[in-house]
DNA sequence: TAACCGTGGAA
DNA sequence: TTTCCAAGGTT
């Protein structure tokens, strides 16, 4: 009789307490899982649920999305935030069709090469869609491992190679068990070992938690700068894109002028949207979502 | 490395 | 009301 491992304890807890999220169902395609992972980047589960359903109902395969316009992808994205993700997801669908015959690849290197897919998302798809053994490290997992193993209150702002190593050492050898453990770590961080008010009373590894043993030392020093939103270019971009998203086809410059009074900042935000490929000019004084209609006539 | 990139809900 | 933060990626 050996002691249960850390991963074993968390996995056991997960099997009994996991939320019933649709992208975790066994019959879900790798494409559907990839879509969920991209939508979940910096975005709460409750907001992703309806968007994910609608997206896959419209574009059940990468090929379906690849054939539609960027403008429609941006519209379907709705108010999930970070609309560049919609653009990247469509580019990703195009790449999957062109490079992989329409099938989401199952090799880490191939996944990493896809637009909008980084270290976390590539590993998440490899593990959750294909059952491979990879450390899947997001903000939840970093926090769980940091607290339970290292005994520190919080992890750093970005995932580092050391985080992957530390997490990999916790994974069971068997691939399917490792994938399950990865999902379990994430769930624990999302539901129990939360950033603000951890529910240590219901934690399956409270007895061995290094942070708990230390008396739950508070974070030391100032954390990262709280990023303001009101008054930033980000907010102005959001307002501008909101108008363009609701419109069909070109929107007169004059109508965009109404969303923000500061001419300089508004122009900068609009230029940024164009630079990012979300918006394009139509003629001299109108703009539209990228690819929303036939190409503007080229003067000869 | 650090700044930038949306949005909305809870504390 | 303000602050925090939510399955990151890109440059």
C-alpha cells in the first residue's frame, strides 16, 4: 500500500467534483476543443459557454470556418473580448486545411505553429483532444503548483520553462492518466485554489500543501501594476469595433467619430484596428470589418 | 522582458 | 466606486 500521489489525490477529487463542461464530453472533436481553448484565453467559462455552442453550430469544422469571411468571425466572436483571437482562429482554420488536410494536428510542434496557438493551448489540445502526456500549464496550474509544492502564495505573471518542468514531475507516467491529472490541476485552481479566496477546507491536498503548512504567508511586496481600462486606447478600440460589428458593410467616418471625443486618440485607435487587420478603409471616409463585402474598387 | 490586446462580473 | 481577475498570445 503506497501513499497516494499528489496527482492521484487531485484526479480522484476531479472525477467526483468536476464541472460538467460541454468541451469535456467524450465525443467532442479536436476542433471543438481547440475552439474552446482559444475562447477561454483570459475569458471566464460562463461567458464562453454560449459563444462556443454558437460558433460550432455555424462552423463545425475548420474547413467551414476557413471558407467564411474574417468579418463574420469577428461578428460571431461577439463581446468575448480580444477580437484578434477571432481573426487568429480563422487563420488557424485556414492553416489546418492547407497544412493538415482539415484535421487538427496531434503533434505539439505542428500545433504550436498554428496562428493563435501558444505554449498553453498547444499542450491543452495535445492532452485533452489526443490524450498525450504533456504538462499543461495555465494560470490555474501555476498557482496550484506554486502553492501546494513550493509553498508560495502566487506564481509569476508568465509561464516559464521551469513551470513546465515542475508540473511535468507531478504527472503520472500513463498518458491518459496524465491528461486527466492536467485537467484536474486546472479545475482545482479554478474552483478551489482560487486567486482571492481559496477554499482550503474542501481541498483534496490540504494535508500536504506547502503553502498551508507555512501558515498561508501573504504575497510580499507590490504585485503587478493594475491595468486601467477606462480612457485607454483599448476602450476606444472596443467602442469603434462595437459599431463596426453591429453594422453591415461600410460605416461612415462621421459615425465612428461619435464614439469618442478625443480626435487624436480615436484616430490612433482606429489606425491600430487597421494595422491589426480587424478593420479596413473603404474609399475616403468609411471603414468596415476586414473582408466584409467585395474589395474596394482600385482607382486606375 | 514587458507592454499591449476586451469585456464583464464579483468583491 | 474601484479594484481585481478570468483555460494567453504576440511583438
